[in-house]
């Protein structure tokens, strides 16, 4: 399974795309644990009090896992996983 990482999460992990040892039948939580075990510097940015921080978005196939089964969702073949930190900025157009 592969995680897509965005903004500072990609910088911390050293890449925007990170393969982990998880696959169909595992859970999103298993895949997240594998990511954090492989890149322990991400743990402080992603986790808070033993849970995914409220400001971190965990997506499965483009949809927040908070809207479905959460980290207990079972992975299916072809699933796409992504982590998004809060993003702001840009410029105003006048």
C-alpha cells in the first residue's frame, strides 16, 4: 500500500509517496502504523494523545475516513491513502 503525503508531511518523510507494508485485508490504522513506524518523525506531527490529531486529514480514495469507518476501515485492492495537514495561504486576487 502507498501513502500520498502533502505539504510538510512529505518534507518530514522525505518523499510525497511512501510505500508501506500493508495491503488488502489490513485496516487504514494498520497502514498508518506502518507509515509512522517507517518514518517516526511523522508521529509527533500526525498523532496527538494516541490518536490522529484533529487537524490531520486521513483520506481513503479521496474521502475522509472520519466520514466512514475511521481507522478501522478495511483496505481493498487499489485503495489510495493520503495524509493532509491543514493548508492555508495563497494570495488574494484583486
